[in-house]
C-alpha cells in the first residue's frame, strides 16, 4: 500500500475532510428513532412492525457488503483496491443522494413500503462509504493509532446523531406542543430527506476536489473468502453484529419505553433519543482527544473536561429547541462512570472494550432493577459505554489482515446487520405480556456480555500472531 506510506507518521490534515461522511451516518441513523414512533402512529403499526424502519436501514449494510463481495469475486479483484478509498466514498455519497428522491413519491402516496425503500437505498450508499471510510481513517496515520482516529471520527458521527433527532423532529413536528404529534403528517417527512440528499451530493463534490490521497492496495487478492481464515475477523464480525445491535436497540425501543413508562408521544421524546446519541458523542469526543497525542497530564485533564463540554453542547442543542432540560442535569452523575472507565482502560483497545462492555452490563442491570428516571437514565447511559466500541472492535478485527483488509472491512460492515435484527427481536420480546418493554432490555445485557468475551479472546489471538496493539498504543503516552 505504497501510496499511504507518506502519511504513516501522524494523522493527516486531510482526515478532517473524511469525517464529514461520519457526520451524515450518525445524523440519518439517529433520525430513524424519531420516525419509528411517528410511523407506528400514522401507519397504525404493531411495535415490531415499527422496528422495520431500523431493519430496512441496517439490512442495507448487509446487502451492500454482499454485493461488494460478489463484485469482488466477479472482477477477481477488490474494487476499492483498484479505485481507491476516496472514490469509493464519492460513489457511495452519490448513491445515497439519489436514494433520498424516493421519499417524494413515498410521502405523496402515503406508502410505508416506499418509505422503507428510501431508507434502504440511502443506507446502501452508506454501506459503500463505510467499507471505504473505516480502513481509510486507519491508513491516514499510524495503524496502531487507528482506534484513536476512528474514535475522533466517531465523535463527529455522534455530533450528527445528537443533532439529527432534534432537527428532524423540528422539521417534522415544528414544535413540542401537545398537539404536534397529532397534527404531523407523513408528508412532513419529505422535505428533510430531500434536503439531506442535496447535502450528500454537495459533500461528494467537496470530496472530489479535496486533497485526500487516493490510497490503493496493489496486492492481488485471491478469489474466495481469504479474510475469514483470520479468527480475529470472524469473532470480530459477531462482535460488530452484537455491538451495532445493542447500540441501535437501546435507542430504537426508547420511544416505546417512554410511551409506556412516561406517557410521552413521538413529538416529545427527541431530548431523550438525542441524549442517547449525545452519550455516544460524549464518549467519542473524549476518546478522540488521544488522536492529537496530548501530554499525559493534559490528557488526564481533557478526560475530565471534554465529557462535560460535550454534555453542555447536547444541553444547548435541546435548550435552543425550547425543551425543558432541567430534569437532564442529573445525567452528569452518569458521566462520572464514563470518566472512570476511560482512566481504567488506558487507551488499550482490548482492555477498553472489556471495561466498557462491563460498565454496559452494569448500566443495563441498574435499569432493569429500578424504575422511573433512574431506570430511564441507566438505559440511556448504555450510549456512554457503546461509544468507543466500534473503533476498538474494527481495529482489533482487521489487525494483521494485510491484503485482505478491504475484504475484512466489507465483512465487518456486513455485520451492521445486527442493527436490523436485534431491535426487531427486542420489539418482539416487548410485545410478550409477561416480558414487556422494560424487561426486554435483558437482551442488551446478553449483547454486552459477548462483547466482554470478545475483548478477552481477541487479545490472546493477536498475541499468538505477534500483534500487540495494547503495548503499541500505551507506549506513546
């Protein structure tokens, strides 16, 4: 991968152009959580049927990765190795932009199926962007520090995810008065997504003329499933399935949880949905500071300060919408647990994944064995502990793959399928009378438990291959 050698010594300034696509992934994915209760009400759906919003969106990643793999086999080469990561992202943005056009006839015809089709096509473009952008971010600097750059990019992703539910809720409902949800129509969904489509095309143009390097891999890839011979990738695929599943299911089922426990309708849940994705932002902003290689003392200070700065940004966004944020201040105590988790994990990806998964289990158990706002904020705090998992899993699962890195990336993106399957499974559990929405969150406990197992197992697998990112990362601080 000779074209990348010039940028291995540090994080390239071009990296900050790349993170624009991470913003859009978060913005659109989190906005789905506003559509779920709206569609449930307007299309008169069952709880599990409303979760098809997320299913259509996340199944597209699986389908997109399958298509990518089939094309790779047909051409007998990895497409991204030939065209470069930069061009792959541009094509993905254009495809997503075209997908938003489907929302116009979907709204006009009041068609739930067409709405799902629009989300599917947009996410299909996202799948190509993801396959290209994640290894691209790792290549824009020292690969051992790849998790740090992915955390930084993830922070931008979750800034978009924090803004998404608020802005889309404003665009659809206008305000938060009691009649807002009743007065909203399916037709109100059309304009926000057409605007997003225009922005996708604009960003594709910016990428085209940016100074991002066209990183390619000249090594030939054998036809077949060569990447699957690496156990870290196979276990990592299950980890991505589980991680995306638990992340999405906590937020996707939050609307129904708030409806049943707090008696809130779809127009009045955005601050809580936004808080979950804001929690992801809080964690990733904190982790992302490491990408700038601060001194040990400055890093300790930033680990305490940045989470509360990010929390302040979240509060400001919701305050500007006119939301009463007074009951949200107590969440500052949950952030203390995040800070503790960062100090314990020491920037080591396997150790960090284990600690954050363990804290995730604890948060879910507190939620399950309590009620009211304690339970609500405990479930939402799952976002704090999901925040750094993607870069940890992705970095560990692709370590040592060499010429199979793009193929491995495609397999990992395929496993975003978990975001389609697990929320529907939880929605189905919530519909069982003796389980209900509250106890359906036991599924999240199981997901975090597997992630803890993966963290322990992958460390030994990589060491047996002579790869030790734990020492490499900790050695610089």
